[in-house]
């Protein structure tokens, strides 16, 4: 009868070979999978885009790709030139969106976005800077609608602060209080529990980057409103980029050093 070890040795050898073959096969499959995923990402429609959690991205990408292929079949040279010019602008917009930035030129579209943004904030705070150029700033209908939304949010527990940058025509350098025409608007906000502060435009002559309309929406986004000399809106730039939010908070802190509550509000607080 053969010793037991002579029967075990072949089994050990076979087992070792099986393990080695399985290990080799595993690493080969792993390498194949990596190469396959890399190739899938090189397809006209990246594989990762098809798996994104945002359902609208893939259909839009597909529509755009089909349109580009159809455009490539166009033969008119002027059409191709105009298409390239138009597409360059579209690519720049898409690149901005990828960085977390979007611009609005239509006031109503912005108002709808503004309302949805405020109503979906997890951090219920809203810091706003109003660079007031004329009485049109607070008397137009969209502005009044936004203020009513602010009042509703305060009732729901939001913390809202607003700093008003006023020109000499609305706050003379030798007057302790802002002009009579703007006081009712300031007093209304104060009465509705919005923290109101004011700063003279002339006090910021050495801080030109503080002269702007901007807002900070919780910890989620920041926006800049571009207006003309008559307080008419030209464009809104909304940004969800973390660095832009930090920069806006820094700008807010710097502006706060110049701002103060109107005398009558400080009297009421006392």
C-alpha cells in the first residue's frame, strides 16, 4: 500500500494549478473589462452619460449628435460658416453649465428660477445686496413680487439680510438718514423682519468690486444681477460653483464693514 503522502501530492499539485489558472483568468478578465470600459467612453455617446442619474442629458446629447450628423451633410459653405459661428456660442454655454454657471436675459425665466431656488434651499438663509440707482429699482412689478416672496419666506423661518447701496441722490453725505422717497421701502422690509442695512455708494469708491447687485442662497448658489443706470435688468448670472460662493461670502463680509442700520431702526431695536 502506497504512503498517504504520495496520494496527497498530486492533489496539491492539481489544486495549485487550478488556483493559478483561476487567478490568471481573473486578472485577464479584469484587464479586458478595463479596456472595454475605456473603449465605451470613446464612443460618440459616452457610456457614463448613458448611465447618468439625470434622465434628460442622454436624450439631449443624442438629439444634438443626430443634428450634427445631419448638418455635416449640408453643402452650402455659408450655412456651414454660420453654423460653426452659432455652435461655438452653444459650446461656450455648455461649458459654462458644466462649470455650474448659467445666465438669464429674460426676467420672467429668472424669477421662476429665483423662486424655485429659494423654496428648495436646505440652509434657509438669503443674503442680498441691492445697488439702488433709482426709484424704479423697488417700484417695478417683478421687484414687488420678489419682495412678497421674501416676506413669505421670513414667515416660514428664513433668515434674510439685505444691504442697500445708495447713491448721493438717495442718501446725501450730510444727512443721517436715507432720502424720504426710499424710507417706506426700507421700513417695510424692517417691519417684515428682514435685517436692513445701508451704505453710501461714495463710501465704496476705493472698493469698486463691492459695487454690484449680488445674492447668496444658503450654501447652494450665488447670483449677480447686471443692471443699467436706470435700474433696468440686463442679465442675471447664477453660479453653483463652490469657489464662487466663497468669493461672494468674502465680498459680503467686506461690504458689511461699511454698512449700518438706519438710525430709526437702531432706535426700534433698542
